[in-house]
C-alpha cells in the first residue's frame, strides 16, 4: 500500500501550506528544492527554511505536491507526479448515509479550497484529478469557484467529481457550460430504479426523486455523467430493471459503472449483509450488461478482479482500483492476467470474500 501521508519535521507555520518537491531548480514560489538525500530522509530548502521528509530511498518524490498543516508532523501527499490516481478530499460532510460508504461522513468541515487550487495549479501537465468527499456539492459555490479559477490557470487539466447529485439547480447550467463540458466527468450514483430501494440504500428519504430531477438538469446542460452503481445484495436482483431504466431514461450518460463493494467504513460494517459474490453468481449482472450493450450504452465493471467475472465479460472490466490502495493475493502470483487486472482493495479479506477466484 502506498502511503499518502509522509512524516515530516513540523514547520513554523500558522496557515496550511502547499509545497511542490523538486530535485532540480525551483519553477515557482511553491517549490522546495532538494539539498540532501540520506538513508530514510530527504531535506529540502523552501524559502530558506529546512523541510525534512522521512521517506524510504525507493520512494520517488520529484514534482509531488504536499499539503502541510500547522503543528502536524505529517504531510498530505495531494499530488503524486507519477500516478494517475490523485484525488482531493474536498469535504467529509455528506447529506446521505449510504450503507456501503467507504468514507463515512463527519460533521466538521475544514475549508481548504484555496490550498486545493494551489495544488492543482502545480500538477503535472495534462493531469486528471479526482474531487471527492463526503459530498463536495454541499459546498457548491466553492466547488464552482475552484473549477472556474483552475480552468483559466490550467486549461490542460481534467477532473472527475464524485457527487450524490442532490444539489444541482436549473441555473447551474450556465456555470457548468462556462467551466467547459469537456473538463469534468461527474460520477453520480444510482442504486436502483425503485425509489424506495434507492432511498433505503442511501439513507435519505426522497433522494431518488431529487436525483431524477437533477439528472434531467445535467442532461439539458450537456455535461458528461458517469452513472455509478455499487453491486450489493440489496439491489442484486433488480439490476436488470435498473439497466432498463438507465438505457431508457438516461441514455445521455457517458458510461454506466457497476462497482464492487469496498470493505472499509460502512462497507466493512455491513459487509456480510451487503457483499455480493459475483464469482459465485453473475446472472443478474450479466443480464444488466447485456441490456446496455444491446442498446448502445457503454458499461464498465469497476473494482472487479478479472477472475470474479466470466471470461466473456472481462472485456468490460478495466483496472480501476487506485494504486495506493491496491493489492494482490497469493493466488495472483501465477496468474497470466495479473498485469491487466485491478486486483483487490488493500482492506479486502479473503475469509469473507470471493469463493470462486483462481489464477487465470
């Protein structure tokens, strides 16, 4: 597992600080230049101050962007220059309580949008950055201002924003268009075509009705939408009905992502009552994928180890688990498809997991 927190010597700061580490000459006022590399640590010069980062000699840090908070002896690794999996956690607040949530909400919100804007401006050229929560659009004005500013500063960047879709209004269409429809892919969850079932899964009465209205707003605005559905025992038999709903009521989406559960947070608490072993039974999922394929809707299976999916459907299964939280099992050692497989979440437990996996 790749560590997204790095031990440092605390700096004498009173405000959050964003720093880009560089092995060469500084290119901006935010750059800290490497001056010494020793076993287990590296020392950087930042505006005359010594920044010491404790890290193994194998870890590559050149052009990485760190967030350092006052009084803390660890730094958040916001941007890893050599990774495709960089995500900003904009807030831990949320107005839903999804039974499989991997990031359970908190009441407190630390406003770091200014720091996130600086970090994004320091990202490598052409970077693709995730914006996640909690629910980012609880702070919709801040999100829009962030996007409006960064597309001017860094028009080369693209963003993937996870949102429950509960907070859009018709007048948002103008700002979405101004930001640039090609700049953002919105990941919006829909768990069932039955309103009561969707509402039960997300823990919010009326959520389906609001989401249905707001999907129409996004459709009229012309934004790119990745519909996201976590596959669970609760919605397992209703997946074909959901496929019919999506293909008939939301054919404008860019892709429908059907996702395996993540065994962390509420997902771990509710694992036994919610995890659906697709290596043992794939039938409803197979039907749902077939419906989409027949009707011309792109579909993808996220977070599924290849061996948990029947061979004809592995073409729908890209490697999607972020590198910092991905692992492989002992059985994966002899697998000829390992290089194409996304593997397993770091917190996956095979004791309670897939029953029918094996090296391919």
